[in-house]
C-alpha cells in the first residue's frame, strides 16, 4: 500500500530577513554526512555496499586494466585472457604499485613491478621473484570483489562476504524490441544531489523549458499536477505528474529504488496519441566515486514505444557520454554558462549540497521524501522490503513502476486540475496493482485498465 507524502513544509524559524545581510549569512554549515558520505564504515556507504553497483562499461575492459574508484575505494577492473572479469584492490599487495599498470595475463592480472599474478578472486597465483619453495603466495589473498557483467555493464558486489544478494533482473530489461545501450556520465559533486534531481520534477518546467532554451519536448512546459508516493516498506518512491495535452492527459510515473537506482520514463514522449504503458527511457544507478564525485551509469533505452520519432542517438551513448543535452561536462565553460543543463545545475549545488542552507518549498516534497527514506534505511537494520526489492519478488523478474500513459480524456467542463489529479491517481493505482502480473500479462492488464478509463471519460 502506498502512502502519500504531505507537501507541507515547516517554516523557517529565526531566519535573517534584512537587506545586505551577506556578512550575517556567510557561514557554510557542514554537509549532511549521514546520507551523503559513502566511505567504508559510514552508514550510507555500508547500505550502498549491500547492492550490486555498476563500476564500468564492458567495452572499457579490453587488453588494458582500468583504474576505477568506487565508494571511496581505489580499485582496478580487468578482463583476463579467458574473458573473465576481475575487480581487485588497486594497489599490489607486494609493495603497493598500482595494478592499473599491470599486464592482463592468462588467469589474472600481473603486476608490472615484480610480476606477481593475481586471479580475479584475489588468489595470488605466482610470485616469480620468490624461491620455488616459498609459501608466501599461499599465506594471504589480495583484496577482490565479485564481478558480474550484464548487457554491457560491469557490476561489483562490495559488501561483506557471504551476504551477496541475487543479481537483480528488472522487468524493463525484457521490453519488446527495446535496445539497451550502456553509458556513463561523471559528475563533480556528491551522489545524492544527482539522485534527488529526478525527484524534483518541477525543474523540467524551468531549467529545461524556459531558463535555458527548450531542452525537452513542448509537453514538458506546463506545470503538472504532482504527487509523491512511498512504496511498500520504504523500499523506494514514485512521483506522479499529470499534464493536460489537448484532448489527452499525460501521466508519468517515475520510480526510484533505494538506495541509488532509478528509472526515468521516455525521454522523447509522444503525447498526441494514446499511449499505454510506455516504459523506460533511462535506467541508471548513481554510484559514488567518493564523497565529492559520482558517476551515473546505466542504459539508455531505444524502441518505437519510448522513442517513436527516433530522436535518440544510440551512437552517442558510451563512456562519459550520453545523447541528451546538458547531461555531461563535455561542453566549454561558456557554452555551459549560456545554456546550463542538469549537469551544471547539479554540480552548481556545491561539491556536496548543504541541506542546512536550503529553503524548501511545496514542490520539494519529493526531495524531502527521498532523504527521509534514506535516513530511515541507514538508521535501522535495513528493512526487509528495501533489501528484497532488488533481490527478486518470486516472479520471473522484478517489476518496476516507471511508465507513461497518454489517455484520451477531454476536459469534463469541471475543474480540470481536479480531473488531472483523479486520472493521475487512477494511473498510479493501476501501475501498483499490476505488480502481481509479469511480462505480456502485465502489459495487457494495464492496457485494459487504461482503455476502460478512456471509454468512461
Ligand atoms: S609491487 Fe607488485 S609485484 Fe612487487
Ligand atoms: Fe533535468
């Protein structure tokens, strides 16, 4: 059962409210470490380590190892000569040389300095400078994490041994005719502000439609009716936006799973004809590199349903590159100043956004909800629902809730905003009720309900 979040914000108390008050307002409090810091041993760092996290793209592992930094840990990823992927602590356990300068070899990665050979599981296979009867290599292991590849992404499990979760397979990986293209995008800021961005859907009306040119399709221009919902057991949250587009109502639901997974609806939605259950344009994890940098990693989705006019550019998706305006730091500073996009807005919130200096309004309820859920998750034993939401539900794969519905429901003559809210809630209820169906059955269930809504309009 979903719980609706209150949109009421507490008013500030003791706020300074006088002109030229810079001198009085110059102190910058420290960041909200509990939910922003992810070093080993921190509450959020340990929560993140409970889940498989993407660390690089498969295409980045060829004949050279790749240095990666994940959750404040320096690692090296490689693919050995048999094709197996390994993720090791970066510094050699002999005398500390970085294994990014190592040689990809048969069965593992060989350090350049004295030739020690490390298997993907951290077993030390050879110490060639030692005497033949040396037992040194058998007396300890090098740090290693389990790795897994899926559809062009390399994932690591960096949590405690023996508590490795099932690898999650989400239903959207099996949408008909959908092509999933891996990508990554670096951000010079903390992970949380990047994750929060999608739970702040109102920014689309401003940043993407009026402040900085028109970066999205016309349908995003109008202020939507907006609601936020928490999913069962605090495992995640959704926003529901409902907009009037002529005779139709466009309802988008975007779903975030704790701690750092999120799916975004179609990037180029078609809103001039009825659309039933168009799923995901972007599947992504926001992975901390350290406390001051993060990387978005995931897949762009391309199909006739989520990109009917073929506006996406698959060939632009790859390492630190995505086919969407303003989403990476690859433009010149002047270009980014003149036409800022999400990347500029997010890194512009400081290296780590300072929550204590914010003045949140009614439409920031999604940001508030996400922070509350994360705080609850790190303060308690991880609720079963949080842990299980990414670990399988007993069905063939894990159903998620991001989708678009465009339904022919003309204005009724009454208050249209009330109608938008009602339709939004019915779409939300339908999507939530569909969770017990899978694949074609789920699509048919939702389609039938949407068509019934159109018939009774
Ligand atoms: S430092 Fe790596 S083998 Fe000596
Ligand atoms: Fe945005």
